């Protein structure tokens, strides 16, 4: 185990300041500072507030992760950071911090993709990813079906949302129901006490002529909102639990049906589900049921690893080191729309070995005590 790469990962794509430390596929630390409570009174994430919160939380969270892992910063084999996609200002805080630590320590820097990290985190739970891996990623900003023959260099999009992401739809319906922000956990909780068949909400892009792997939740969101408005306009009480259960069922029905279809079509005998919505209990249960019927093995990390965290970034960074992928340049910048086809942002083609050696010597003596 000591020969496996020891990597620190920094995640700041949205409102979670996550710092994880991984040795190979073993999780040593997963420290998180969340600003979600600050955003709740605005009904959603405010980018400027998120950026400032990351700035304040960064150093204490890194120090907490190092202490939790029982390692020194000098022991690290690399620093990984989410370079995108995400909120531009929030990403810049993380990238800047990662550069500072990598430069001061004389360690290689790896700018990695947020979505690929969500896939790679499953290695910390269930061991090495099969190749290829079929992944369904569902969060507040993304709903994607991805095929990854090599998580460090080859990730292929099969389908994605054409409008609202699944998590975004949860937040918007929670707002209509006056349930607060974020919407996912509270809808999941209330749905357990409701009837998922009470209201026949639509399943977007489920027709025979619709794109096989793409998702659409905007129509569902509108349908639910209008149903609620009609009830209120007629003076009737809105059955919140039944609405939550029926809405949730419409979302997870489409997600799991298309994911299983993709596995069967591509001849992949397993499915990995990641992203914040993967913490949803009904999604996990229905996915398990449908995967078992189709002879597909389901891999879903524990809920804490599904939401944004530094451990997932460290996991992908460790894989980059283990497979000798090129480190990023010091010119690495944040890319709010970094495509999933770029699992990481490598350096330029010319050799930076001399530059890195120089940085190491300078930092060792002067920059990091």
C-alpha cells in the first residue's frame, strides 16, 4: 500500500469546499466545509457567496484533511483539483489553492474533470472500476450517461439532459411546495410517506422516436407546478407527500430505464451511479431492482461520496499518477464548461521536467516550512 500514490484532491465546483486524501484506492480523509445553509435563504446557490466561502474555508479544510489522514503535506505524490465544469469563480479558488500548494511543495499538479471524478470515486467503495464503465451521473447541474473505457483518458458521452438536470428539478419542485433548499433530501423523505402512483406525471423523452439516452425534466417540472397551482386555485389542499412521491417516481423511472437500456445496448454488465441525486433512496432501490432483472451489477457509492467532495478528486488524481498521465501546467485555469471528454487537463507537449525540478528545489528551501 505504501507504494501506491498518495494524492490530495480539492473540489470547489459549487458550494462544497471538499478536500480528500487518497492512497491508491484507499480513502484516508474526506473533509468538507459546506456553505449550503448560507445559500438556503436565497433559494439556490449564489456564485459570489460560494466563492468567498471557499476562500475562507480552504486552508482550514486542507489542514483538517491532512490531520485526519495522519500524513504530512510533504508526503504527497501530487495535488489534484477540479478544473471544471462548475461555477467559474468557485473553481478559480480551488485551482489557485492547488497551484499554491503544488508549487510550494514541488509536487505535480493535476487539473481534473468534475464528472469523471464522480465516476472514479466508486473505486474507494467497490475497488477498481471495470473497463469500460457505464455511468449514470445525476446531480443539480448534470444528468448524463457516460461510457468510460479509461477513466483517465477516454470518457464518452452517450446522453445528457437537454434542459433541467434531475437535481435542479428536485430543487424547483421543492420551492413550489415551499419545502426549502436543497430540495432533494426533503422530497426523498416526504415521498416515503406518499403514493408514487397517486398522480400520473409525464416521463420526458420516453417515446419510441425520442433520443434513447437523453433526458428532459423541464416538462415534468412544469406539469407538477401547474398541477399544484390548479389545486391551490380551487382551494383544495395540496397532498404534498403524494406529489413528492409521484414526481420522484417520474424522475427515477426515466433515469433507471435509460441507464439499463444503455448497458444492454453497449454490452456492459454493470452500472455505476454517481452525483448528488444518487443519494436518493428511491433511485437506488429502483436501480437495484431493474439491474437485477437485467443481469447487471449495480455500483453506487455511499451517499456521502455521491455528493460533491474532495475524495472523488483525489481518487481520480491518484489514478492519473498511477497511470503516469501527464501533469498539468502551472498555467492551468478553471474551465466552467470543461467537456466530460477531457477527464483531465494535461500540460503542453514540451518537457517541463527541468521546470518542475527547479520549482522543487526553490520550494523545498524557501516556500513551505
